[in-house]
C-alpha cells in the first residue's frame, strides 16, 4: 500500500463504517500453462540432442532443473554460446512461469449489504476471515450494483493468497470505504483521454473507462474524444480485462486499447507490442505534434515508428489528459517520457504502488 493510501485511509477511518459483503463471483484471469510450456521447449530439447549429443533430452523444466543446466552448459562449450545464452534466458523465464502459483490474477466480485457509493478511481478496504485488511482499487463502474476487485497474488502475502486460494461464492467479506479523492476522472473537456498502466494498475481504469462510455463522457460539446489505454504485462493472460477491453473497442470505435507483453513471445503467437508501456505510447504519437529534441535521445526513434496494431488514429500530447497507474518505477519512467511532451501538469494524474 502506498504511503498516500495509508494516510487517506487513516484520515477517513472515523467517518466510514464496516459493512458485510457477499462474494458473488471469483474467477481466475490467468491460466495454467504448464502443457504449453513443455510443448514450446520440445524444439530446445531437440537442439540439445542434435548439437550436444546427450543421450536423453531434459525432462520437465521445473523438475529436471539439473539436466537443463548441464545441457545448456555443454551447448555453450561447443562455440554456440549465443544460442546457449538465448536458450538459458528462455528456459529460466518459462521455468519461473511454470513455478508460480495459480491463480495469480483473480477477479473478485461481491455485493455489499448497503449501497456503496464511490467515484471511478477510488478504492475499498476489505478483510476476509481473520486476515489483516488491505485496500484495492475498485474495478467496476459506479453504475453497477456489485463491486469488483482485480487482485494479484503476492507470494507470502498476508491476504492475497487466501483470496486466491480459499474464497468461494457465498463467502462473506468485511468492506470499508470508499477511500481516495485525488486519483479520479477530471470533468469532461475537449481533450482526449490516455490511460497508461501495467498489471493490476488497470483496475481503476476499468472503472473509469466503463463509466466514461456509460455516461457519454467520451463526447464534449458534440466533439468525440479518443480514449486510449496502454496496458502492459509480462504474459498475455496477465493483462487484466483483456477480452473485455477488446469487446468495448468493438462497440466504440473511438476506444483504442493497446496491449504490450514482454514475455509472451516465448510461449505463444503474440503479434502485439512488446516494448515498455512508455515506449509503446511514443509509437502512437502524432510525429507532427512532438518535438523530439525535448526527449531523451535513446527513445526518440520510437516516435512515429511502426506499430503492431491497425489503429490509424494518433495522439496529440498537447491535447491529451493522461492517467498513469502501476508500480512506482513504471510511473516514474512514464513521467520522464510524458513531461517533455507538453502535457500540462493540470492534465496529468498518477497513482503508484509497491
């Protein structure tokens, strides 16, 4: 929890009462992909057999750790060091994915006993059984009767493992809130909306974006506003609300979701973006509206470079309203890119955690 959220929660504590809520749905957003991982590694097993001459190919990437390491070491010793290095990186990445617990990304929906009024961008505190409470951004629109949270498992965490492993439909939660009055949608204007997130940073944006279209806030004085979402994750199934955002784009041509995954190419036929979200953003800027001399030299080539989507619209940063949510390091990197683009401070909102 960020220091800002702790302070806000403590300040509001005396004014907000606990209430009970009943879980109506819990569903994993990510998938178990062990079979896919093993299938992808078959080509690497063949490479080791053919080029190193080992008697038997390595087995399961998790259980047969030693055989994989020995085979890759032998491959490096045959003057195939670059191939060995690439294989080692791939095997380590896929092993890490295979070892993680499932589910690691959870949709948790529940119905409060009493009406729970909030605005998009706010968050709620929940507790389950005897575990210490934690706060989570609300992912559902205020127009819904039920609340929804998007929860990432924190290994050895105090609450998320129980939420991921033990909760069931019909279970009770204790709910308190809402909290937070700083990271919220601004009043509608002629500016286009640009949301930038990684991982569960997408949760408040799900609420904001749904609400924007439900309430017609994607228009201002008869002018249609473009609504952008840049969402990054390691794996495709770590992109919260991936399918829901795509469906919303089908219904609303002025909504442009852009997804970027740094590791999915190891495992699937990913043909989307692969760069960091801040670099992906640069690719979708209108080059005629950007002074590249104001940007760090090592990232100017991203501006106007080839994109991996069929989105033809481009962003004028001087006519954009930017919202950023994710881990602190990502937010800082985005800020370093956005600040030189001419987005006024008044139209830049940020929420960081971790």
